[in-house]
C-alpha cells in the first residue's frame, strides 16, 4: 500500500474528546449543541465499566447539567444522610423531615439525589452527546498528537486496532484519574500518594437501607477517608470505603474486611452477600492549578475536579463538562486559535462557577487530615461531614 | 520501601480491579501504562518510588529488581 498519509483527506473536527465518562460526554454534548463539530472517543466497549464509583449524585447536579433523572440509570433515590463517628454515634440529616415540602416521595416533592448505575448513566450521557450532534467512536484509544503549523492538531487514534489519524483544533482530556492526555501536554497531573484515596466497595444483598447515604468516619475504620453504606435499589446496598494509604497500615481491602466484620455494623452486615466488587482511585487533591495547554484542556477527574471532602466527582464532572463545552464551542466559532492564552478562559469560567469553592474544600480537607492528634482529627471530620450535608451548609451546591 | 535501583512490576491480574489508582500516582512520563489502566508490566521503572504498589486497594502489584530480571 503506498504511503498516502498526505493525500488522503483526514476526518476533521473542531474538538476531539478523549474519554466518555460524565465529564467527556457532557463536554461533547454542550460543544456539539453550541455548533462545534465534535468527535467523542472511548477505548472501552461498554461505557462506565468497570465501575470505579459509588454513583451518588444530587438532583441539583443533574438539573444544572440538563440531565433528566431517568429510571434508565437510577438505582435508588436518596433523601438525606446519616453521619457516624467511629463509635457509632450518629447524626441523621433527613431532608424528608427537615424540608418535607421540598423533598420526599409525595407529589410535588423530589428526591435530594440518587445512586446511579454508572454503566447506564455513562451510556445515557453519551447518547445525549450523540443526539446533540457529536460523533462517537468506541473501542478507540488515543495514542498521541502533533501540533500542525496552522495551529491545529493531528491526533493518532487506534480504532478496533486500526490506526486512524484525525484533525482537531482542541483535544479535551477527559480520560479520568489515570489521565495520559494531561501528561502529553506536559502538565503535572500525577497525584501525591497522600492525596489519592484508595477505594474499594462491594455491592451486596442482605443489608437494609432507608433512603440515606450513610457515612462512617473515624481513623479506626477508614484512615484519611470514610466508609459508606449506600442504597443501591431493589434491596441491594453498597458497602465501601476510601482510605489515604499514607495514613494506613494495610490496604483498602483489609480495612473493608475489618469494617464489615468488626465495626458497630457487624450484626447488620452479618448476612451480607457480595455480588460485585468495584474499586477506584479518588483524588482528594487540589484541582490542577493549570488545566490547559496549547490545544488541550482537561475536564473531570483528569483535572482533579473532585470534591475533597466527599470524594464526589459526578457533579463536578458534569459541571466542568458544561463549562468546557460551551466555552470551547464559542472559542472555535469565533475563529480564534486554540492557544494556551485563549484556552485560559475555560479555567477562569470554571474557577468562577465552582473551582474557587473546590479549592476552599481542599483546604478544609487538608486542615483535617494534617491534624496529628487522631482524636481531634476524628472529631473534626465528624463535625465537618455533619455540617457539610446540613440544610444550612455553604457548600450545598457542590 | 523506596528502592534505589530500577524495578520491573508484575500485576496479579486475578486480583486487579482495574481502578486506575496506580497510574494516578505514577510520576512516570505518559505511556507507562498497560492496556488495562494499570502501570506498565514487564518494563523497567527507574524511579522506583513504589507508590503504585502502595496505593493498590487489593495489593495486586509486586516488583522484582531489574538486575535480577536481566540475569
């Protein structure tokens, strides 16, 4: 076959989004809806799998991103929280009782949030992107890129093991906690060992739940993180935890085993049967100081857009995706080149909408986990978690 | 736990849950990865910080010294 790379017309897009999780699919959707030509690629054959997430997201987060809470992806509805300290003392924050006119099951009220099925949720978001006009290629990995003289890029992809090169003005790195796109751009994306929560969860049968996200704090059960019991719908539950490895003597698996067999929940968990095993790395880190480079922006976990107190990343991913998608479409349609200087606007918009608050949360988290005295640290985490989810929390919108 | 010499990692695929945590803490340049969202297997790592081994929720990563592998 003759070398025809220079003669064949390459597929051309304004934007190529690498990774179709909540951040990538939302970026693709809003960019396409605002007139950009978008290619969304993901190396997986099934989006959302293997699951690396508990799936908790607020109603408000979905609404802000224009995602209708569809039964297609909702496992269970959430109406509040139960926060425990290490001894099992608890504070219940049930919005069905605190704000009965707004939250609940009766007509005219809504759930506070949901636990979603990430396989169906991610596919749903990709469908929304596709219906807004984005093209989607699955089984497509990005392997590298070159900046061309005209300021555009050539991006090398491997699609069903066939090399394909496309042209795009901007590359969006939405490739998750293990982001490689950020590294391509020379951004320092690797997370400190002390700032990545090592998480493991089991989907179980035989554990009762009551519409609340249950959060168990305390160094004894989950050093540098917390353990959780979330409703998973149809009688199932999630039992999991995240730990900061530098504060631990063993791996997450050992801590989870101990939490199930030895904690104040041991009777409740006695008959639990494990149906799925899921894990993830959750950045409890500061957002990247610089989330853009020439021709590249990062969104979602790749940019460390994770709430450092809760470890939640769906809301922040949807939100940064919307901001990035709208910003990039506008930049491209204005005809301005995708230089670092011009792409800075994305980060500025993000800081204003949510980033500054995320920095604030990171500082709160640091202050807690930097406390050397374990008793004081446990007290602080319990108080902070209880305050965070209360009706008068200043962070309600994250 | 930090070693001074280059190491080669091995992944226990039967234990690995493909969570990506090892890659997230890896200070290597882009591309020090496997096909399954883990750090590279059978490749020399001269940083040898062992963060990947430490962070793994299920302890699926082990290493050998590169020198021992070459022999």
